[in-house]
C-alpha cells in the first residue's frame, strides 16, 4: 500500500482497532518501530486513517497509504488525506522506548533530546523540502489531486510514563510551537496518541452505541 488508496472510515472498526492498540501498549514497556509498530498500523487501516484527525481540516480521511513514497527520495510511514479539503498528514513512527525522547549527557542535569526523536523530526523536514521542490509539477498534482495542498507532519515516538514534569512540559511546548515552512509538525508519545484517539473517538455517536451495547 505504498500509493494512496481510497478509504471509507468505519468508526465501529476504528474502536475495535483502538482497543487492540491499547492492549499492545499495555503488553510491553518498549515497542520496536519495524517489528511491532509499523505492522500494527498496516493491519489496522481504520485506526491508521483516523490519525488524520490530528489535522482539523481532515474531516473525512478518505485516502491512506503505508510507507508512502515521496518522489523516490524519501518515504513516510503513514500518509492520510482528505480529498475534499485537499489536506494531508504525513506520519513518522519511531521506537517506543524509554530513551527515545530524552537521553542523559554526562553529568548535565537537564537531559537532551534523543537521537531517535531528532531522526524522526529530520525525516519530516526532508519530506517538506522535497514536496516544496516538486510543488506545481504534474507529478505532484497526480499524487495529491491539486497543484497545492496543505500538508502537516506528525512524529510519534517514545513512552511518557517515565518522563519527569519538566520533560513533559518541554515536549508539550515543542509540540505546540513547531512550524516549518508554514506547516505544523507535532511530536507526541505513543501514550499521548492513545489518549488523543480515545477522546476523539468518544465524541462520535457510533462510539456511544458501542459502549451501551
């Protein structure tokens, strides 16, 4: 599924897949990107598409792709789009480990941003550079349906159970204030992803029906 496919979102199936995601996170303290995280989101396409709701303009995530090719030079782990609003979210998954977010550096009291996080963030920067370079081309329009579309980035990395309040605040500030070339780039943990998706799905009428049945 390296190209976009048309997708019809099912909230019922999305809720079932969310339960599987919660069980996966509860089963282990650490998860590996290639062996566990990527295969999960490839199997659970409805939940993968629902990640598009991180972007307010993606009301109907009707286009989804795994390991999406970005003009031959790069690939993102997941791409989700709304063909009506012409808005897309590109997602980079990294390992969900204790030191995926911050690492100690010698005797310094304040931990530094981890190489794993910075790798994921740099990936997004490269995607944006390539997309900017190819914008207005026929290939760009063929891929996204227009000569210009709104594109946002999301990096999901690490776990937040062991983070101290200061590091949680640093991560939240980075998430809220990172704009690259007028594009929002959010960095969140897998635990935050679970909480956000649970909240967003709970607001759908279909979710209330499932809970009451």
